[in-house]
């Protein structure tokens, strides 16, 4: 699979025949459309249907990308097709002082962000029910932001409290550090498994591209997820060269696959020494004025995601870590 990731504001390009021809010339066979964006807005079903119909005629597959638990950067950026998150305030994660992320957004390197709680069934059901409306338009779906905010003090909402009392017979604020770690890890696992079982679309869950133990600290216990696929996210432009190479080697072991299209000439020679087991799974960001820059994948901003179908993942795969 070689896919192009389009943000919702770029979706109009997917309806331009000249653009599609450029994709085909670059060997791209899939458009991955961000249906629920990181700012919480959704594309309309009519927009997605129109794009699907056009792409199908050009023999291009359409996958959906869902930013699951994040509901906005820099506050409420748009009112178009927005999630009801800003009205359903109980959906938000709550910090130890009782603040939600609507009134007190979390600062990160991309700006300010809001998060929904994975233990809030109303929010999860909303994401699932909305996704199912798009089901007939998609051949697969990728789930992003399947985690709590990176800060350790989340979440202390009433739903988390109810669950903590049920499991540990005490309020979540009284959990030990290890109990809280387990609680968050198991909360994300339940959330992921519920999303995956909600649809028969081929699903891929995006995880941090580092060691499993680091992902565990972010509550991503993906060895115990009952999912179709996982995909470590690797942003070439954000990773130092040596770390990028190390993660390529790591992901080759995980997924028996290796990205071949390396932009940095100094890396190409080193990468050639790594054995390729099968075809790679590549998604590129389209953030350029001219799609002709896609030819040969000569693109300024690109990230690679390795891909492996997983069945009974924790039982059948032997993992080695570099």
C-alpha cells in the first residue's frame, strides 16, 4: 500500500483528475482522508461520498483517518462540522484539580489541545456511531490519538472515578502510582478494543514509534490490543538521523518491512544494508502547492509507517528490541 494523507481542507484535491493522475504516476494507490481532524471537526458524509465516488472511478482506494480522543488544537478552531465535545463538557478529561481541557487546555508543542476521556462511553459511542455513517465509503480506517494526554495527572473525571471504585474499591485519587499506571493502560486497551470491534472495516491503530516499554508509559499496551493492525508513526523530519535509522531497524523487526524511500542521501547507503522482507507501507503528507512534487516521492514532508497484519498478536509474535 502506498497512500497519500489528505487533511480535510485539502480534500478538494482528491476530486481533481489531474491530481489523481499525479498520484498514479507516483505509484500511490490509496488516499487516506482525515475524516475527524485533530481540531475536532468532521467532514460531512456528503463530502466523503463525493470523494469516494470519484476515486473509485480512478481505481484509487479510500481509507479514513480518525483522531479519536483529541478534540482541538488552539481551542475551538472551527465551528464547521465540529464534534459536540464543547457542548458535552463531561466528555473532557479532568486534571487532579478538577479542571477540564475546555476551560484549561493542555499546552503542547503544537499549541493548546483538548482531550476526551476514553472511559466516557458517551464520547466513545459518538465516535463509533459517526464512523459507522461513513462505513460504506471506506475500505479501512486508521485511528490516531489513542492515548491519554502525556501529562501524568489525567484523568480524574467521574467516569474514571466510578471505574476505579468498581475495580479497586477506592477513588482514583487514592490509587497508588502503579495502580494508576495499570488503570490508564487498561482504560486505553478497552477503548481500542471497543473501537476495533465496532466495525468490520480493516482497522489500523497508530502508536508511538519507540520501544514498547516507552509506549506502555503512554498507556499504549498494544501487545494486548485485539486489533487488525498497528503502525508505528515515524516523522522523518522530526527524528535525528541516527534515531531514525534505529527505529527503521526496530520496525523492520516488528513488521518485517522496511521503508525504501529515504530522502536524506546520507541515510540511503546505510539503509541499503538492512534486508527488506516484503513491500513497505508508506503514507506521505500532501502539503505542497503542486502534486507533481510527489513524483519519485520527492516531497519535503514525509513520514513512513510500517504495516503488518496481526492475529493473536501477543501469542504468535516473538518480539526483539534493539
